[in-house]
């Protein structure tokens, strides 16, 4: 009797388990029967979770029940959308969404008030939500390799931003809001559709690395020469014919540079008018001396 009763209880338990919610195959494989919190890595400074290259087309629901996560890597998947639930992870400091298929970001990203680093490079974005400007602690932002042509004016509120990568997008001009980001020390606008640089670039007084290679820029503004903190200026592959006489004021540029990683003045593949090509071959000192003498004689 007791044995029969135990068998019936076992059958009912099995039926109950079979009727329970079934996880998607990839999510089930990801957890392998473990608790979601077991995926967290607890380091000395941050609680992190990496789900890189998992073939995900959507973020797992269990993710939004892990509010303690501070570093989250969802890069190199096939994510099409990030749900509003992202706003629940308000302790996030680093968020990597690079290499997915995202067409937009949820407005709730503005709830991530502790966010310092955000990568959304290599996606399908055409715009950026104005709410991102509520992430006032943001220091590093990469939006490269998307289809963005403008930024919200509210970006002027991102006063802590130090590094901004907007390369490989559809910008025709540098967004005005960028010139209000006085703490920027790195700005990458290479491979866009820029035709000019506004005189307002002079307000980026802490800029050390400025990359505007592979655009359609024809002239450099005189105000660029007042960015005396510049250590790397890359204007390769543009349509520049002349250089401003005051360029010699950029004394922190150490050399004419050819390797993309080297500090210095990158000026290759421009239709420089004579005698500039020959002068450049003599090195940066020769170029600066030429420009200085030219200014003195004018």
C-alpha cells in the first residue's frame, strides 16, 4: 500500500515537471541546470557576466533578475532588440553590446546611472536615444560601425565623457553637441562623410587624439591649431590641399607618422599643393619651420 502510494506521488511529480515552463534550448544549455547566479564572476572590483558569442537572438529573461551585475558582455551575438528590462540592471558600470544586429536602444538605458563604459559598435543603429544623456557618469562611448548621422542635443550633458568613437557612420558634419564635451581626450570620426571641421573644435581643450581620416575634408580650420594638447592628429585620406600656417603650434605632435598606432601627424594620401609634399618628406620639424617662416613673411 505504502509502495503504491509512493509510485502515484512519483507519477504526479513527473507530470508536474513535464508541465513546467520549458526554457529555450540555447538558454537551457547556457544554464545547464544551474542557477543563473552561478554564471556570475565575482572579482575584486566588479561582479561580471559574459555571454559573448552564444548565438543569442534575444537576451535571456533570467538576465533581468540579476541586479547585482556590474559588467555585462553580450557582444558578438545576433541580438535584434534589447528590452526595456535593461533598466533593472542599474548597477551596471560596463555594458558591451557590440557586434549584434540592434536597430535601436531602449529609452530605459537612461536608468543606468552608474554606467561608465558603453560599447554599441558594429550594430545597425540609425539614431541614439536622448535618454542616454542621463548616464552622467559615462566616460567611454563607442558607436562606431553603425548608420548614425546625428546625435541628440542633450549629449551636451555627458560632461564626464573622455573617449568617443563615432567612426564608420554617416555624419556629414561634426555634431555641435560634441564641442561642449570639454573633457574629451579621444575623438574618432574616421570613415564618415565629413566635408569640414567647425571652428568650434577649439573648445575641445583636453583633446589628445583626434582621428578624422577617410573623409572629404578640404581644409583645416585655424582654430584646430589651438588644441595644443594634441599628440595624434590623423587626417589621412582626405582632400586637403593646404595647411593652416599656425599648425606649428601643435608642439606635442612628435613626428610625421605612418603607422596608424603611432602618435604624430598623419597626413598621407591628401592632394597637398606644392611645395608641401616635398616639405613633408623632410619630417615634422621641416614642415613646422616652413609654416612658421611662411607666416612671418605674410
